[in-house]
């Protein structure tokens, strides 16, 4: 639940070093592997990508694979990803 507010703050011009953004980003990085919901995973990917930190690339890649694994036979997604 921290990724969306952090993205919103960044998109409205808040600096990435702002305390609220920095705290949200720290929380997201520490808990990214626990993300299990489709929207939650997607928002974590968007936030980490937006930050442009090379250290996040492995996490982004792994979360993207989980999203792909969650796709159903009709090409859509449910609420949960494996």
C-alpha cells in the first residue's frame, strides 16, 4: 500500500528525497517479495522503475515474471499472482 502514494507524490512533483517518499520506498523495497496481489506487484514495479536504481532491476525482473505467471489462459489476470 506504500507504492501508490509514493508514485502519486512523485508524479505531483515531490522530490524523491522527501521523507514520505523515502520512507515509502524503503518499505516497498523491504517488502517487495511479499507482494502477492496483481495490482500491488504492478505498482511496486512502476515505483521501482520510476526510481531508476540499478539495484532494483533484479526485483523488478522477478516481480514481472510473477505477473506473467499470473496471466490466465484468456490473457487476463485475476487478483492474485503466484
